[in-house]
C-alpha cells in the first residue's frame, strides 16, 4: 500500500511539473536569459561562459517551446485560421531560412573573416592593431601556463603547441592584465 502511494505521489509531482503554469514560468525565465545574453552578445559585451549559457539555455528553450507547442497544438491551429496569423508565421519562417542560408553564396560573414584574421596573424600584429602592449599580453599568457616562443606566432600556432582551445586563448589574449 505504501509503495502504491509513493508511486502515485511521484506521478502527481511529475504531472504538476508539466502543468501550464510551470511551463509558462520556465519559458519566461529561459526567454529572459536568452534575450539578455543575446542583447549583450549583439553589443559585443560577451564572455566565453556567457556564450555557453546562451547556447545551452537556448537549446533548453527550444525543447520546452516544442513541448509547449505540441501540448497546445489545437489552440495554435485555431490561431492559424486568421490570415494575418498565417502571414506572420510564413514571414518568420522565410526570415529564419534566409538568415540561416544566405541567398547569395558569395556573401561573407565579416565576423568570421575577422576571427580568421585574428587567429592566423602573428600576435604582434594583432597587438598593434588592437593597441595592446604585446609584452604585457605575453607575460599574462605565460602566467596562465601558455608557452609562447615569440611574438610572431599566431594564436592558432600557440593553441596547437599548448594543446589548448583557441577560443580560450582568444579571451586570455584580450583580457586586461593586472598592471594595465
């Protein structure tokens, strides 16, 4: 009898978790986190950990939204009876597809090209371009256990030589050193 009550209690707890109010609160929280981190990233105020939070919470957001959509599909279908709702949904889908796959394959991503240049140019040139004291940058990187032979190495070479993630090196390169 106790085992049955325990199973029933667990089942009811799981059922409560998936109630509308709980899902709505979770979706609102995830929406806020993804929105805030997305806005910060848009204005180039970002860190490696914030990118991870944005990506992981974003994936959770997609999963919970899909569950919410499936659970409320009949209501959602009734919204599509109105032409304005259908047009808005179609525009959102077209906009999303256009953003994911550019129509013109000759278009390049300035952000990707800049990152490629930063990773493949000698750190001396990067330091000059970004007005960084390269000696301080090298001392800071060495204090983090990163071996650098000379300032003509690229971040890509340094990452390979030290068996480190290039993105982590990127953030270490651009962090402010204590004496700047």
